[in-house]
């Protein structure tokens, strides 16, 4: 894991939350995207070298909808940039982490992604991200 790639925040209403974060950072979202396979719309903000991803559910069965129903709006995951997601998945699995996606899938922002179950990471959902080349 080379660096924190982004912090994901679950929100009920992307438009309302975009306005909040635009005021907070003094700049608009640089990218919005829907990931239909995950049932989510995303909005990305930069703050210095740091990236924030806002996530809104597009259907009531999506992971984000279930998260908000259970815990409310807030930090959903921390994503880490990796050079080789396949080898990182294998390494983490061998270390005893519960890998939710043994085969990476296409995520937002031109990334391959995989997740580690919070039960194995002290309650924090961890996302691995590799830039698609």
C-alpha cells in the first residue's frame, strides 16, 4: 500500500452534500460518476493532495443504502493505492485478512478495486485501488 488514495463518505443526497463540500473546500467536485454495478453515484473532491469520494445509493439494496440505514451518513471506507492489486490481495489474504473481492472489479475514477472485510480490520472497510492502465 503506497498511500491513502481517498476517503469514502456515504451520503443520503449527493447534490446537497456536494454543496456542503464545495463550501468546505472552496472548490467544486472535479468528477461525478455512476457505478451501476455497485448501485452508487459518486462525486470526487480534491483538498491539497487528498481525495474525498462522496457516495450516494442509487437503489435501496446497494451497499451504501444498507450502510446508511444501519449507521447513518459518514465515513464508509478508506482506500489505499496499490501498484499490483492481485499480488496485494494474495498478500493480505495470506496475512489472515478477509478479502471480499478475490477478483478485482472496476470501480469509480478509472480504478480496479477490492475490499477487505471490516471484521478483519478493526471495524474499518478497506478498499484497495489500482489505476487501470
